[in-house]
C-alpha cells in the first residue's frame, strides 16, 4: 500500500505575521503595504511602472465617483429638441466623443449622444430631418458615492464608457467616463516640475517645495511637522481644494496657515501638482 505524504502544515510563525498585518487598522495596513511595495521596487523586484499602477489601483479602491467626476457646469450637454445647426458647433469645438442629452427637465438625462453617430450628417443634404432621439445610446446613472473600483467593473461588464452622476436627491451632478477611472490607475503627472517616482515631495530650498496633490495627509504632516486633519480628506489636494472653494487653475494661489500653495498642474477634474512656499512670518500650522 502506497502511503502519500501528509500535506505540510503552514508555518505558525509565518501565518501569524500575515494575519497580524491585516489585524492592524486600515490606514496602518495600507502604509505597511506601500512600504513593502516601495522596498520591492528599490530591490528591483518590481519596476517603477508596476509600482505606480499598483499604488494607483490601491488609491482607486478608496475613492468615490464624486472625487473624479466632471461637474455638470463643465459638461457639454445637448438638448433633445435642438437641431444639428444648433448643437454641432459646440460639439465640434469641444472635441469630445460623448455628450449627455437633456430632456424636458434640467435633471432629466434621456440618453448619450456619440459623436461618431453624427458622421452621416456630413453626407446628408437635409439636416432638418435629423432627430436626436433616434440616435441616443442608453444612459447609465450612478450615485456620486459609488466606489470607483465597483464602477470600473460595471463599465467593463456593461461595455459602457460614460455614466451620468446624480446626488442623493436624484439631481444631475455631472458625468464620469471609464477613461477618468483608468487615469487614476495608469496616469502619470507630466510637467516641467519633476517629482521623483519614489517620493511625493521634492525640496528645492529651505522655503520651496513641489508636492503631488495625491500626497496623503499623514505623509504631508510627517514631512512638514504640520497637523492637518485627515478626517474629511485623505490627501493634501483635498484640503487645498476646500480652501479654494472651487476647482482652481494653473498659478492660482491659496494660503493655509504657514503654507502658500500655488497650483502647478490641474485639469477640469482635479489638482495634480502644487508648489509650496513657507510663510516664515506666520506662526500657524
């Protein structure tokens, strides 16, 4: 009779270390995991690009649609009753590929109009016969509180590329695309101000720094010996955005205590890069 060897039991010490890692609170566990990943990158176990993608994926798992959505005020929308002569100039100028179509109410999004569906108009001799409602794609509606990783999965499953965002009262608040979500994972900041891949903060002198807006508040506080609260926001970009009260543009400046923040890079969704100068005359943090 052949006796098969018994499967080896897991090493209790190793198992306890793994379990102990996840018994920590969520913030500490994330920081430990990031440290492990960055050490792996330094040891060339993974490359810089892989590290960036992993960190981006971790960031997405903690973000909601409201964090990256394009606000309604910045969207190019089309009314369902307008004619090609009325809506084509705005569509052509925008260069976008998808447009929410509004019905009778400002909060009623009846569908999505794709720019490629308008190509036959270039060969049409009678634009007056074009009806938007005959070319609408189904609209996907999501709450602004939906987790980005869940939304990405739904985009892939349903083969949609845009979703309309509503607030808790059902009001049309904006839109989000699959490209917006993927950008959080694989996108990189490309600017004349270079911040090292393994650091979110770069010092130029004793009074000037360049900081990525995605720098976690805990890391920012540790570096600058500040005491910003992380209860409302996870990143320094969130605190700066709150200070502005609206989405700032490049070279906009705001002061918070000891810090003068200048926007170096931002798009129509979020801040990317900040320059910080210290207000040496202030005794606030």
